[in-house]
């Protein structure tokens, strides 16, 4: 297997500390709001990674943390009059609901930052002993960036390039503007449950130190794979390297993985631009479900969103537009239509077959799911051409490796979706009861030999995005198109 290492900036063979075991840490969400589409890309991308590693026979210890103490969480708690735990519990439940909708498997461990504060303090004390941490006049404990040789090696930025202190708060109590906070002293106006006692006084951990403590505690050093979104490379991951390696020497992670950015209409997703989209807004049957951690998601749209993400290589930039969503929905619908029309055998993947071998070759080359998806469509064509349940079974089995094509085809194709060009032009789609009522009227019209009315009903359903298929024995099946 070859994996692109963000640190070396080239593809490298997978190296693990222990044979056939992978220790993988991925930075998770800060739980103060609902997950957005950028989170969806990260969740699905690393879900595919861990799935493929398991297919390859690795025992994967996958840790993805939850940041449940942070300035944004405190601000939300104060604004809503809630405790920190009330805020973080609600949005953690919401995150889990989104993961379920997207078919994202749970990590092996999901630590919360608040569970590891003693470990964070231990790292800070070790850094202080090594001359890399100091307490400022304001009570904050900072990391002395210029004391760590090699700072900037992940992001490829020199200290002089970073002088402006991008995304790093500047304080008079810092020796250097680039120094970042390891421990924040408590403020009187902050909630009591956001404060911990420490050798440095009451306070709370900085954001970066949290992942250093959790990854070390649950996986040990070095990690085999450390991953996250593109915006975490600097400063978060750069600072993780400095903290961990500054305290303990050696290497934090052998391989660094970062998924590519997700754009919306070719712009960075931003609330100020009005193009910000949460996962549940995108796949929820009812967008008002934003008021609840749990929601009824649209199964067809949820699979469409997962497919939309998987059909692109995880490192490539991805553009979220209506046309791209329409194309993704139409594409995954074609696969389900084959499973529905041809039928399929319930089988395991035959890795000796030419299709599975090509699929595996793609995935072994830096998890190239884009090329792997193209194999699914080659297999789809063959299954249709040969009317082969065996090939359709292989299609379903290989799709399952990517977390796709596991729904009942008939139920899937009857599910409504907003992401077809036809549906987008409709103010309201027919529900199943309306469709079945019209089908019954058509059956009666045919019995009455009123074929003009039967044809008119078929046409009206077609115009509403419903296609009929008459089967032997007077059975009529339907699907949305």
C-alpha cells in the first residue's frame, strides 16, 4: 500500500510500529454546533480509509476525539444559559446522528478532551522541564516556538514566513507572537465547569495540547497515521508535532494524511457568504430538524452525499454545487437500478476476479476511491449486459467496501429525493399514497378498457418523476426518477 504523506509530500509504503496493526488518530469535531459539509468529507474519507485497512487484514485501532472544552463552546454555553456538558452532549448526539446517516462506522475509541486534562498537564510540565514552556504575566502557559527546531516542517513554512502569527492570538505576555497557548488561565466571567485546578492556577487546556494528550494516552508513540481536515495542517497539527516531540523526542506520527477542501459553488464555505450547509440541511427530510439532535434523514439523499464524497479522491478539492449533486444522485441511482432489475446474489467479494483486482489496485494507491468507483460502473455495465446476478452481487459486495449499495433496491428507488433535475423543479413531490392511488386508478382504467385514461395516468406520473414498469401477472412496479 502507498499513502501520500503530507510531511514528506510524497507517496510512501504504509509503515506500522506493529506488524498488521494500525494506530490511527484523526482530529474530530469541536461540539458547539451542527456538523457541516466539510465535516462530512472528513468523516467519510477516513471511514473509507479504516474500512480498506481492515479489508487488507490490518487490526485498526482508530481514535477520533471529541473536543468538548473550547472558547466557542464556552461562548455557546454563556449565550444559551446552559452548562458546558449540556451544550456538548447535545451536539455530540447530533454528530452521531449525522454519522449514522452517512454510514460512518464508529471509531474504536472516541475520547473527550475533558477526560484527559491530567495527561495534558503532564505534557505541559514535561515541556516546561525541557525549556519549551513558560508562564506569562497573564497566567497563560505558552509554548516557546523558537525553542523547537523544525517548527513548520509539516506546513512547509519558516518561522519568518509565520511572523504575522496566522490564526495565533498575540499577547503582550508572550515572548514571541508565534508562541501558542498550552494552558489558559481562568477568567472570572467564565462558567465554573470550564475551569480545572493545576500547578499553574485555575484554567483550562489550549486546543492543540488536547490531541497530543489523547493520542499518546490511547495509542502510544509514534502513531502510524495521523489525519484530519485540510485546515488543521497549520497551526493545529504543526503545534501537535512541536508539543509532543518537544516533550518526548522521536516522531509523533509516521504518516500524516489530510483530505482536500470542500468548496461550495467554487467558494470556501462560509456563513458570511451565505453558502454554509450542515449535513442535516443537505440530507434531512425536514430542514426544521436542526432544532433536534435526532432527525429523520432521507436515505436516498444520505447515500447520494456519501457517494458524492467517495467518488472523488480524498486529497482532491471538491466542489459542492446543485449540478454535481444531481449527477451524483443519478449515478448512484443507476447502480441501484441494476441491482433492482437484474437481481443479485448475496456473496462475498471475489478478490480473484478482474474487477475486484482492479478495485484493490486503486485502493492500494493512496485510497483512490475515485478510480475504485469507476470499477463499480464497469461492473454495473457488465451485469446489465449479461443479466448476471453473480456480477450484480459482486457490484453490491464491492460497493459495501466503500459503504455503498447496502439498501434494499426497491425501497431505495421509491424514496423521494430533492437532488434530481426533475425534482428540483417541483414544489412538492407525490407521496407513496398518492402514487399508489393513481396506479390503482390506472389498473381499473385498463380493466375498463379505457386505455386513453390509463396512458394519461402513466404520463402524469412520469411528469411527476415516477416511472412505471408493468410486470407479468398484472403487477406494476414504480420508482422515482
